[in-house]
C-alpha cells in the first residue's frame, strides 16, 4: 500500500485533525521507559531517550518536560518518499512565527505545534489546502 507522492495532491487533499490532548517533549538519560508509561513516541538518541507524551502523563510520572504542544494529524496517506510536503507546511508556519516538530508515521504525517498557537496552525493549514485546490 503506497501513499501519495504528488505534492499538490497532498496539499489539496490533506484534512488536518487537531488532537485534543496537550503533549510535551521529554528526555530520559537511558533507554528505560518507566513501567506503565505509554508515550506516543520513543526515539533513541546518543544523548538519551526522547519521549513525546501527554502533559498529564509527564506530570503523573514526575518527568521533566518542555514544549507544550498540540498534535495535528495531516489526514492524507503521504508516501514516506514524498518530497516537499512537510517543507511547505513548515515554511508556512515559520512565516507566521511558529515552530513545528514533524513526525512521519507510515500512513500520515503529524506536526506538533505550540499549544497556544494550535488554532492559528489549523487556519494556516486550511489556507494551504484552499490555495492548492485552486
């Protein structure tokens, strides 16, 4: 099952969905994720283990964290080898003064944006889709 590679088709057909949860980024000095913790993402880096998890879980487990954010799932089956999709989105958000942390899943791309700017990000994504449909 392959995804879409055409950039204009991706932009025109994406249907962004804002997750109601507030997420945070955290790091652990080793690879041991606490028992009972179910992070959304675990990524091993040389310096430690990066976690993306709900803010509630970070607080409940006493895990130091930063970057309160919201996840926006770009509901279009983007191919892993698609070129320029996240670059176009990240550029538009950057022009609005907003950082973005993207994560590619097998079926969809997800972006993590500052929690306080989530509504702004959704508006910008809607503009991108409208302009691609012209």
